[in-house]
C-alpha cells in the first residue's frame, strides 16, 4: 500500500501562505466595540465605511473603516446609524483574516 505524499501537504501549505500574505497586505485590523468604532468616525471629516450584512440563524452587520493607516472593524446584531457625512460602501461581505 502506498501513502500519497506531497499533493495535499503542498496544497495546504499554499493556502496557509496565501492567508499569511493577505494578513501582511491588509496590515493591522483592530476589532472593537460598536461604540468605540463610532468614536473613530467622529474624528474624521469625511469617513468612509464599508458595510456588509449576513447571517444564517441571526442577522449581523459588519463595518470597516480606515483611520491613520489602521483598519478598524466591528460586528453588531443591530445596524449602526451612520451620520450623513459618512461615505458608505456596501459590500457583499467583509472577510477578516
């Protein structure tokens, strides 16, 4: 009996390397409470927020913004009311590595 080697291991290593590269490319992503996320939005004159919603058993809402080179992320069970000064980009999903 021969045991297959290389293929599955190499494939798994390639996936791990791709995930590591995605983390490096995206930089630091800071997960925070919705109230703290809202505070960051008020520090910007014209913030940009990427939003997405989803969920199978219960609906959730995801938000992502950039401030001073860092990415800030929050996830809530209820939508956050965004001020009219916020540029909103609706995404299909937000994936955080």
